[in-house]
């Protein structure tokens, strides 16, 4: 899993550096697949339940599962990049939302809050806590900022399959759930909307958008539960997200 997530992190770093006005989402997809295969892995998303691309690229009001294609990025957009890999039977999965050129202060704040929510969720993923504590950490941070936390899509366990039990809620689900144990592998991924938490799926059957058309941000790490909190497997070398620091995105 470490190697699978190391590849994910490297791909996300590359993609974040490519995001610029005029670049197509298909170009991002091709670059990602090339690097994944060069590193001896394969794209986990490609063909998964019929998904037609190697990565998900979701722009502005697109929450998750955006399909790469001819669309060109524009100045002022926020771009969510979601990457999964399989290396020797083990899965890696992470996501980050980055600005395309200069963005508004409102969008910048959305990125900062969602990033911070992920960091606090990772800290809550420590042995002896319960699954509920992760969701409470995310929801507390985001509600204080006036944002809606997506409820229809959640995080998950990860290992020899991309989606394993348990589901990792980004909100207080009202029950403690299982106790977190040392060594558990989870993919924690807050999806946070500037407006309502409600979403809908477009006619392509994949792309999830906010119900009110306001922007959304998505940050994700694959982690291992430890006594001190989550050990992040998918952290980038220079692009930092999901950590409580001043580096930000």
C-alpha cells in the first residue's frame, strides 16, 4: 500500500503542476496514466464499474467523478484531482483540489477549510477512537465556516480492494461505529460545498455536482490508524495537503 500511495502522491504532484488555463482535462488524464504505468502500476479507476478514464477531474460545482475530456481549464476555476492506483494487488487513493490561476477569496477559503477538515479528520483517526470521531471532526470544521458537507458520498476502507468496509462518514452519523484499531487502513475524503450539502448526478451517470451550482472542494488521503492519529500514506513531497501547517495548497 505504501508504494501504491507513493505513486498516487507523485501523480497528484505532477497534475497540480500542470493545472493552468487552456490545459484540457484529457491532457491531465493522459499524463496521469503514463506516469502510473511507468511506475509499474495501473490506474485503479479505469474500467471500474465502467468508468472511462484513469483519473477524475472535477471543476468548480463538480464535486467528484468528473470525466476527463476536451474541456479546457479556465482562469479562476478550482480543480479537484482524484487518483487511484493498483500496485502488486494493493490500492492507493487520494485527491486534492487546486486553483487554476488566480481564484477568488471565497474559493480560496473553501480550499483552506476543506484541507483543514481533512487534517483534523486524520488526527482523529487514532486507535481507541471510534469511526464517528472522524466524521465529527470534518463536520465541526466545515459547519463553523457555513459550508455543507456532502452526505451522499463518503470515504472507505482500502487495501486489496479500492472500496472496503467500513464507510467513513464526513459528518456525525449519530452512532459510534467500530472502534479504530492500530493498522486499519482508511481513505478519508471530505467533500465540502460552499452552499448546500445536497448533490445530484449528471446524465453521464458519473459526474456529481452541487444542487445549487456553488463550488465544491475535495481532499483525500489514504491513512493507517496509529496511536497518535492517522499515518498518511499519500502525502506529496512538496505539495502538502491534509496536514496542519502553513504550507497549504
